[in-house]
C-alpha cells in the first residue's frame, strides 16, 4: 500500500504541474509542487526497501510511464532547445547540411515555419553531433513537430529504465532501485516536459557500461562512440573505460598503460571521425556554433566562477573578459582531467564509480550547468546513491528562477542567493567525509600522545 500511495501522491503533483501551463511564469509553484513528489519518492524508496512487495515492478513502471505521459503534450516552456532539434531535422529532410548555415541565413528562408522564431541563437550553426542529427532527421521524417520529438526522447528515457534494470540485475542489486531514476522529477521535466536530447547520449553511455560489464568489449566501444556522437560529454569517461579493460593478472603499472586489452577502444575515434565525414562539406563553419558555446557560454557555474573571478583581477597585458573566460575554462578542464585520472587509478574495477565521479566533477567545474545536465549523473545514483549528488539532482531546479525576470522584463540576471542555496549543500555533503577523516585522524593523534605521555 505504501508504494501505491506514493505513486498516487506523485501523479497528483504531476497533474497539478500540468495545469500550471507556462512553467517559466510559475517557477515558484513548480518548486512547491516538487515537495509532494519528493515525499512520494522517499516514501516509495522506504516501502520498497522494507521488503519485496507484490506487483511492485508494475507500480514502479506504471507511475513512471503515467508521469511522463502527463507532460508529453505540454509546451516546452522552460527551454527552447527542442525547436532547434526539429529545425535540424527539417534541414536534413530537405537534403541540406545542418552544419553549413545558421537558421537565420537567407538560404534557409524556405524552411521556416511558425516555430522558427522559437529557435535560440538562430545566428549560430548547430552544436549537436552526427548521431543526434540522425536522430532528429529520423523523427522529423516519421512525424515532424515538437510533440513527436518529445515522444521519441521519452522512448529513449523508457529504454534507459530497462537498461538500468538489466544493469542492476547484473550487479545483483535489488530491482526496486530503478525507481530512484524512474520516479525522479528530473527526467520527467527535462525529457517529457522540455525534450532534451541528452537522454540519447545517456542511454548510449549506460548501454556501453552494461555491455562492458558483460565483457562485450566491441559492442561497448560502439555504444560509447554513439554516446560521444550524441553529445561530447562521454569523452570524459574514456579513462574509466581504459582502466576497466585492463588485464586481470598484471602489475598495477602494467594494468594502467598496457594497450593490448584496450584495442576495442580504437572503435571510438574511428567511428567518430567516420560519422563526421558526410558533413565535412560545411568546412570550418561546422565548428563555429560549438566554438561559441565552448568559449562564451556561462550559466549557473560554481567552481568555474571562482577561478574566473581570480583570473579576471586587473593585471597588465590581460584582455580581461575574453582571456580570463578562456583561461578559466582551461584550468577547470585540467581539474576534470585530474579527477578522471584519479578515478581511473583509484576505482578502476568499478567503471560506474569512475564515470559518475568524472561526470560529477564536470558539473562542478563547468562554466555552464543547465538543470538537464544532471541527467548524465542521475542514472548512476540507481547503482550507488550519493547524498551530495542526490541533493544536487533536486536543487538543480532552482536556477529556473532566472526565467521569471527574463519572461517579464527581458533581463537575464542570475541570483547569487539562489546559486548559494543550490551549491552550498552539495559542497558540504561532498566535503563531509573529508571532515570526518580529519576528525578521526585528530582523535587518533590525541590517543597516541596520551598513551605516550
């Protein structure tokens, strides 16, 4: 009864959110609506953890499906990325290269429709890699429109739930843990509600990890390449894959550098390069959108903001803004690389831990952290929940506060207090084990001094 009651509580909240309409004008109401969803989430986890219950799997999947269906046909009011997806698909359906010209280019006038004005940054060429482009093209060919695109992304989301369930079985973990993802509001809002293509890359990455754990190395490499071609973020996981493919019987140093067991990973660069070949006619223009995003974009950052503030202090010879922004990016990227190296050496036997650590570090060090970026970390919480990342997965909705002023006045102004409320609990939870270790070390030191005295 506890699980069913939790499901009813969640679905009631989702029905209320559906009735809100334009969520960008009702951000505070959205926050309050997440409280009963959180209550149902915790109640369901406690009910399932207490023991196996009849029909629990049916209830978990049923609530997950219904919650997504409730938002499927609503307008994506918290993000307009999906309009770019539909546009890119329409461009390819017309036999054109999506990387050659931006949407506002005169050569694209004949493709414009009523939704064209919704495309963000129409002056920029698309940033999405080839697998994402093929996905957009396939969906538009089948059924053009925003709802069809969201339906295809929700299908990827439901397939991910199945992959995570298979992964739990392979690791001999309880199947009910799938609700930690399936009942979480993040995929419901960001996939069924806003329609973000990140789920395609997350699905491919988790499939690669599932196949890797089953020692299906070539399939894992193909899936990893597909994940990279869905969005570039999984490139950060290469170190974890490299370490996991180490020979079992060798020295620690040889396990780290021996390339022979890792030959299957050669598929990744081969497939990535091959996938880009049909689009090379666009020339240097195909990288212009991605370059602008990588160099200029900044939103809801944490550690990156501190690095940037330090580097932007007046110093002779600096072109303050641009050079400091770029240098801060390189510094933070170096930090992510160090985390990737450390996790590959420290947690080489558990590739999931390695991937989760480096993807989490990327969120903390990135200059741009949209709420849906947390989709890359959330699936790993099914396998090994971590207090900091679980907290972040709920707090990450706070940055939507910026939309209230933007919709009313056209001013995009982030709130420092909102950012502190979002990040301080995360960093405290991450540092708590370090604090406990320091306290334990001090207690042991005092015991030694007392015994010597």
